C-alpha cells in the first residue's frame, strides 16, 4: 500500500509542479480542513497559484478537499 501511495504522490507532484519544478505541498489534517479551504480562497485562488497539492492523513480529509 505504501509503495502505491508513493507512486501516486510522485505522479501528482510531477503533474502540478510549475515549469521550474516547484510545488507547494500543503498538509491538512481533518481538524484543519477549514484552514485549508481558507488558504485556497484567500491565497491560492486569489493569486492564481496552481502549483500546489494538498496532502492528508485520512480518507475523510481527502474527501472533504475534493471540492476544491
């Protein structure tokens, strides 16, 4: 399972990195979902930042962030 997730993570990093291979990796736990939404609305979306991925440690947190 870890190896599969590692490959998925590497694929996501390559997909969303900018032309300089830079990416913002944002870790959000279920307790901080609202902060993750706030970051998206007030910074990422506002400044057209699209080289980011959210990393979570639970399926619930991942599901909650799918709306972004």
